[in-house]
């Protein structure tokens, strides 16, 4: 870029993305009216110090400039996410402060997260002990909850040609199925996964697919090593080539046996190789950040107030509040110190030990009395379930609110001291489910690459204002809305969720719109890609299904009818009739977001409420889902703020963007 760029005194927006730029002239600091600078996908190796003179700069996008070594947690939302998903951009001051600090004092992170996953009794804990040279204990107990242990390993840095010590934080998850719904809390990107399998009567390939899909959903792009464990006890294998063709993040397969020691050395070396290749492993930290991270990691306290975290930052040399918040986000994503300071439900802000959070939730999920009560609990029973030394009374509501945040439980509207954990509901389907006749209903289906544990319980939490206790079970629920009923249930063998709505015309479609809106929200937290199928059963012939995207394509291409084989006969089907049966008016006419500025005809709605009005918010939100599906509104409220995000910035920006 020529230095004459600095003469454009009134320039307010500058787009230089995808230009292979290696540098910026220092004169860029003269653009005092610049508010947006888009520089993603270049080859920038450095930024001029003068860039901090841009006092009006409110957005800067430096993504995909690897030589700058600024981690994604600091860069924040990408340009496309801001345009298309209405995400809030990171504060440029935070990004530039981080970068400029690195120029003064930089140290490599040299730390990574190693997560062992797999079903119960596959030998995860024994494998970890073997890898850490702790021998084999045939009487070791199964892991309850989660164990997090440090594992120092030696690696060779090819860039500096030196040996270095790397700290792996090893996460060992309990394999009980009831725990799988909590993995969304702790499966993260920037991690290395070891999937442990053993022989399960021919289910090995299915088990592998289940876990790899789950890892792909929450740990996008993270490498996976597959350990075929107990291989001498029961010889088995999986279709290795097929998995590596389909899942590029599956890096290696290693046959192991903890008892004999077979494959342990090979697995250890494979873990080292993959750790050495982790992109973020040697991400530079400012020196003050390293000191703060180490102090938090070595603390004996399970939680501290966020203000105490700020005091630690100040003491260790990081006085900037913005930088403190950026570091909190980074540590949260690395799983070193969780924080939910910006969620309104968790106002007693804490910086949390991940093990303390996990084991508290796991203890509740594994409580025998709670299981016998089908997941119903009162706040007073937490003193019996949880250790008072580890979980004093003042933390109980905090823990429940954290579970609510991740849709693991909900509070009864009629009694704020009573909660329900749907994962612990009875497995038995109520008799009322048999009264639904698919032939007489409005039907819709979802077909999944895997059916994640906890999918229906999460749906029950989201829709609990539309259901009653006898009509909820672990794999299904019956909803009521405007004199209509809907049966929503999962079939794990078919990896399918079926929806049947009985009632009348338009009001049936309104209830289906609410259901689909909630599933859309849940699906957005997974990375199912194109493998999630939306299916429309043919009226009068519900066993015959048509792919919903295919119907949209037919409509777009002006095709009005097509034929399907039904009971051995060709039947002509009407495209518009099938679509109109499952869509409410306006739901298919979504406005495409332009590449540069983004726009929408939808009214931007912001709403807020007090704690005592939460039940009113739940009722309101049910009706707002219909308007959102029609593309008439885009609503936002402060519960949408995720852990670690800047609460004030999120609130101010969304309030500023709102029409109402």
C-alpha cells in the first residue's frame, strides 16, 4: 500500500481483504476518521505502531493473518459473522493492545488441552495412567464425572531447533450416557482428542462415528487419534480408510492394550506428534498474561469473585480492564478458568475451576434419589447431594443457573425452588402418545448423522412452558398450544426425530413453526453440516418422506408438481401444497444479506425483563418464535450473551441496533 493512503483524511471505511498484503504504511495512522478497517486474509507480518492513533476505529478485522500470531479469541467475530449473523465485533483497542504488548514481552503458551472420550468401561483412565508411566491397575474404579490432570511432555521445536517442555491438561470424561449432554460445556476447539474404543459386539464403527461427529460438532477441526483399546482381550478393528476419507481430522489409529502394554509407546509418540502440530500451541502471550494464567491455574480455590480476578491481573502487571476481559475469554475457551460474569443469571460473578463445575453437575446427574424422583429436585435437597465443604449453600443456585444456561434443567414457573432435569426423566412413553395418528396429523421429521444424547432433553427445556409433567419422558414430549397438540419424540435406532401435530389448519402450522424454531436453535450449536436432513412426510402417506430442501429447489426452479412412488404406484404431488402445509406464511421469503453492508427487512426487537417476570418472558418468547420464523422480527435479549463475552458492549450494541 502506498504511503499516500494517509492523505485520505475523510476516509471512514477501508476494505483491503484478500490482497496478499505483507505490510501497511505507517501513514495509515493519519486516517483519523477511519471507523472500519477490513484486513482479513492477507500476509501481514507486522502492524505499524501508528495504527493505535486511530481513535475513531470501532471495527478491525485481522483474521487469517497467521504471521501476526493474534489468537481468534482476541480477534473476535469475523467480518462474515458480523454481516450475516449479526455478531458483535471485538473492540479494536483490545486487539491492538494485545498485539502491541507482544512486541514488548512475548512468551509462548506451550500448553494444550488433551481430551479422552469414549463410552464407559473402554479403559480411558487406565490408558491415561499407562501413558503417564503409572502402570496398570486392573481394579481401578470407573471415572465419576471428570478428572483433569497435568501431563508434561518433551517436544522438539522445529522452528527454533530446541527441546521444550509442553504442558498437556488431560481431561478424562466419565463415559456414562447420562453425561453426554454435558459435553457441550467442555468440548472445545483448539484441543487434541483421543477417542477410546473397545469391542462392543460389532458396534465399533457406529461408536466411532458417534464420537467423531460429536467432536466435530463442538471441537471444529480439532485433530482426533483413535485408540483401539483392549485389543488383546478382544481383537477388533474399524473401517480406517473410510473414516479418514470422511473425517479429515482423524489423524491416526493405534491398537492398544493397557494390561500388556501393547501400543502404549506408539500412542504416546502419536500424541506428541499431533500436539507438536497444534496451530495454537506456541501462541505468544504477553508476559503479564502468562503470570496471571499460572497464578489462576495453581490456585486452591474452586471459585473467586471476578473482582478478585481483576486484582490478580493488576498485581501481575495487566492494568487494562479491556485486556483483563480479553484474557478471561481466552482462559475460558482453553478451559483453564471458566467465567460466566456476563450472564445475567450468574450475577454473583466467579472465575471457576472447571473440575469444580463439572463434578458439581455430574454429582447431581448421578444422584440415586434424584433419579428415583425422575429428575425433580428442590433447592433444599442440594445440601444432601453436594458436599457442603466444596459446594456451600450460597453456590447452589449459581450451579443450577449454570445448568439452566446450558439447557440441562428448567425451573417450574409455579415454584422457583423446584427444578426439573429432563435427562433424568422416566424412559417410559405415556399412553397419550398412542392417541396421535400420523395419517391425521401435520408431520415433519429430522434425520441426523448421529442422534446426540440430550437432544430431546434440551428441547424439553426450551419448550417447557408448552408441556406438563406427565407428558414428558426422556426421549419425547407432548406440547399444547392454541388447542393443538404435538408429539415430538426421538428414535435413536433410526437417528430420527418425528413431529406429529394434531388440530386445525393454520394453528397447527403455528405450533410446528415454534417447534422448528427451537430445533433450529439447538442445531446451530452442533456442526452437522449438510448431513442433517429435514423431511416432509406425504399427507395421507406419512411413511413416504420428501426432503424439505428438494421441495425448496423445485419451488425455486418453478416446478409445480412431481411424482413419487407410493405403495407401488406413481403419485403426483404438488410442491406448493407440501411446502405450505409445513411452513407458515412468509417463512420462506428470507432476505439475502448483501456481501458488504448487510440489511434485513426484519424489525430488530430488543427486550429486557426482571427476574420476577421470567414466566411472562417465556410466554412472550413462544409467540415471538412465530414472528421470527416469518422473517418479521429478529429478537434479542440479554440471555443470549455467552460466557466470557463483554456484557456491556453486547447490551449497548444490540440496544443501538434495535428498532423497538
